[in-house]
C-alpha cells in the first residue's frame, strides 16, 4: 500500500515559560477530532490523565453534554503550568486509513532543536508512545528510557531528561489510573506538580 502523505495540521504549542515539552507522534485524521488542538480524539485519554493528575477528576477538561474537550480550559492550564506540545513528526505517510502509530511512516521528523531554542526554560521532554520514543531517540541520539522512566542527556550544553510515557491511546493496554500515576511522577519530578 502506498499510503497518504500528510503534513502536520497544527502549529507547535510553545508557551514561553514551558519547562516541559511533550511530544506525541502525529495527530489522528481530522475526522477523529473533537477539538482543534493536540490529543483531539475523544477516545484518547490524555486530557483525562491530566484531569486525574491535577484535579482528581478525569472529566475536568471535558465539555459538559458534548463529546469534546474544552480547548480554552486546556490551553489556559498548559500556559499556567508551563507545558509545551508538539509531535516528533511533521510529515508522515499514513499506511492504513486509521490513527495507529504502527501504520505511520515518518517522512520528516520534527526539528526538536528548533523547538527547544524557542523554549529557554525547558529542561525535560516527554514522549507519549513508542513511535515518538523511537523517532526522538534516533534523531537526538538519546538512550531509550524504560517505560515510565527517564534518560539524562545534554543539549546545547544544558542537562535535560527524556521521559518515556505510556501512550494515552486506549489501544495501549494499561488502565487509565495507572497511566495517571506514571504521568504524576513525571509532573512531580519536573516541578510542575
């Protein structure tokens, strides 16, 4: 199968105060979006993880009576906490007509160096899933951390940590509460929580 080549539909979300850069692999197809922002798929639990970790409410970032996330609430929260978002690929080939990372071929990886230049306070990167982990470790020559763990690396003469987080996709076989525990540890270690 040839596949469809897609360019990233979103601009990087880079608050100037960000201490953490979270990188997924690539957004799902637009037909799966519930909002015009990162982790837009209603069946992706990233914003439920955030709700559990920070507010002990998995639906904190859900719009009432809608199958959608509250983009304004999410953006305000991310700016307040200093969390930047983007993905490890800016151009991909979708080998099957679905959102699975397994069927994404990275055509053009993201220039993470360029993102970090725009984030002077950032000292940690979190990758959310195996495709994102593989892409950044290969591109930046970082040792792959264990799931839920971190690796230390240097960038521009400064110390950084790379956190390897479980995918927030429901396809990843781990309970929501367990995923939230792993993310909570990272947020505590980075001083965000």
